């Protein structure tokens, strides 16, 4: 059995999960692709603090503040939707301010364009 993934919610992704993110230009489909993007983005953070977390029904919301790229402030909101079995079927990851969005997107493009394709990143 493989080691648990970080962040832990990645372990509950459905194989056909869909992610929408402010750093991608179109929805991303599939567990493995979502894991690649989330772990690559998390690897860019120098610090990360959860400031709010709540669950309600089949939804989960996590709000966080992070530092990346030599101290750039990044604010993020993560939304998760689960199916009846508890697997995550929809992921939303939204960042701000816009300079952080643009910098994160460019850094992810540099790291992931060969794996995902250029259609996921702004030109």
C-alpha cells in the first residue's frame, strides 16, 4: 500500500474528481492530475496557516494564508464536495490577490506543462 498523501484530503479523491482553480484556465479532470497540481502548488509555499475550517453536509471549506516566492502573501479558499460514500468529487481552489494567482500559475506551468498540457495554463 502506498504512503498517505499530503494534504490528507487527497486520499479521498474519487478517480473522476474535477478541480476548478484560479491558477488554471479550465477544469482539471482526474485524481492523479489533481494530486500533481495540489502537491506542486503546496511545494511552492514557504509557510501555510489554516485560518478557517468548516464542514456542512457534503461540503467542506478551508481558508488559509500562505507565503511563497520569497514572502509573497497568498490567500486561498479550498472547497470540497463529497459523494454519498464520502469520496471527494469536486474540488475548488481559489487564490488571491491577482499577483499571487499569476505567479502561482506561471510557476505551476513551468513545473507541470509537460504532464498536463499547455491548455491548462494562460499563455
